[in-house]
C-alpha cells in the first residue's frame, strides 16, 4: 500500500476545531504524549460494508487496544444493535447518537452530539486507544469534519460498480484510506478489482487504497496494520487530521502524469 | 458587528446539536398527531414548555450577571418543573452543546466557569443564559430566541416526520406570532426561580416517556 502522510501541512491544520477543551480534546500534551484516543471515522455509501469493517476492526484489534464505537444512523440504533449482536466489543462500549435524520450533519456540520458520545466513552472506559465513529450510510459526499475524526477511511464496494472510484468525490479522493470492499464478489459483478484500484489510486494522488474482503485474511491484516501505523503517528504527534471535503477544486505545484 | 448575536441564538444552524431534537414532535407523531394539527401543537408549546424554558433562560442570564454567579436555584427550579426524566436528559444533552459553544467563545468568563459547578449537567435554558451573557444579548432577545427556537425546532422536525410543503412552516410560525409574543412577555415577567411557572403538559410528559422506550428513533425527544 502506498502511503503519503506529509509531516506538515500547515494550510490544512484544523484551527477551526470547535472545541479544544484541555480535558478531552487536546490530542497531545505539551510533551507529546497523547491525552486521548485516536478517533477514526468510517464513512461511505449505504450498504458498502461500514458496519462489517467496524466489526472486523473490533474483532482483530480489541485484544491489543482499548476500543469503543460510536454509530450514527438515520434510525438511531440499527448499526449499534448489529455491532452489539456481533459480540466483538462489550455492548456498553458501543453508543448510538440521535441524528435527527441528518447523519451527514452529525459528522460534519454540527459534530457536538458525536463529541459528547466520544467524550462520555473516554470518561467511562478511558484511557482508550481507539474510538471508531461510523457515519450513517449516506451518499458519496459525506465525510467527517476534522473537528470530530483525526483520520477517516472511506468505504466503497465492487458491487457498486467499477466506475465509482473514477467518479470521485471528497471521500474517495481525500480520505486517509480508501477501501474497496467485497472484492470476493468481483467475479460475480464483472468488476476488475485491479482496474478499480488503479482508478482510485489515480484519483487519490498517492493516498492509500486497500482492496478488502473479510474472507481474505491478508487484506484484513493490511487494514489492521494501517490502523496500527496511524495510531503510532497519532501518539507521536506526527499525524495531522486533514479534511477530505467538501468538493473543492484542487491544485498541485507539479503536473499530473498521463491524466 | 453589533446586533448579530441574538440572530445566532435563534438560528437552527448554530452548531450545538439542535437538529437532534424535535421539541416533542416525534413523540406526538408516534401518538397519532397529524400534519394539520401542527399549528395547534405550536400554540400548545408556546403556552406551556416554551414559557418555562424562556423564563428559566432569562433567570439564568440574570444570575450570570451577579457576583458570584450561582445557577443552582434556577437549575433546581427548572429540574423540578421537568418531571419526565427523558426530557431532563434531553435538556442536559442539548445544554452540553450550548456549554461547549460558550466555552469556546469565552472560557474565562465567570458566567461560563460557573456552568461547570452545576451537577450533573446544566439544563439547556441555564446554559443558554450563560451563552447569552457571553454574547451580551438582552433578556428580551434571549427570551425571544428561546421561543423562536421552539417553533423552528418543531417545524424543522416536521419536514422529516410529517413531510409536506416546506413553505407551510413559515406560515405556521408567522401565524403563531401573537402567542410567541405573549410567551416572551410572560417569561420576562418572572422575577425569581421560585416563581418559575410549572407548565408541564401531562400529555407531552407521557409521550416523552413512551418515546424513550422506542427503538428506531430519529430525535432525542
């Protein structure tokens, strides 16, 4: 997996974070030690496997990391109930927030309900290493505010069609990790996974793309390794939360090759 | 830039979590309320919960102007007049968003610092009193903001719960104006926490208790 995480991107630093209350929201103490958990957002269109990815991450990482989950749904508790029934994390560590039928608002325009949930989980079960925040299944435009998520992965799947990666959108082009999920289904839906990964990589200008199937242990290991590496960067203070959206024209000091 | 703060207070886009609340509409719809009855619900809220909430916010704003700031009496008076636990919880959840904003605007302000002394959490009108002090709004602006927000909350939630022509919402709110003005006047006339009106409509309380037991909710309450 190619990776590109610049050490400094001062123009994208989230100075607009709505709250940096020292008790809960300062990611690092002055001496560089982390004060709070890494907050990883999981976004993507409905039905692409976000809840399944959360279950996989909990199953694989809960043995080594102190974790909790916040879900955002159109109907408040659907995903939370799915995860609780999956038995991958103690049920009290999975919280659902009311989104007033606006899951997009809850992760981007007004993140207060989610911040409350994250802070409550840290207060009750902290210190935590990792809090996963799942977005409600929305369309391609919903991404997390950097005021809520330190990093985010965006999930699409092969069943949505091979074109999706090429069409782009803020999550596809700018999320910290793009997952192309359900690769085991590719032969059945006539999608060329390699071509889809190549399209996505071009759209993402070097940011990582992962072809994932929960039936493929090697791909699951790549996912968990990515999270572990992210956590190391978060703890060392070298990870800078970036905002993938909204859809803004982007520019580069270099020219694109062959695009 | 004077004159914008009170507009912000009544703006549903103020990022303090208001979109998670339907001011009783979702529980009412579950109990059978239909779209044609929304104006009646607005009037009912303006004669009941909105008066209590606006009056509590004004009392909190006055408390915020004293030295030392003590929100205890108004918080207790309001909690005592909010007998349904789910409604107290919803109010505390919404108050937390308001507190977060007030802290962001002026963490060192005595009106903001005193909020942390309230246990377990400040109810929304109390936090709004503190925010009003930070934003330097008048008592009347604050009361009108609370009352207007009540109307906007219900009509916005109606777009999700009882969809129809969105322009209807504007008509409903304008039609409710005399009732809103009366609610503001009544709230401003309250002088002490002991005199806070106990306007708790039993049906609303009952619906809120039923709502808390329901799965597949959209809104807090």
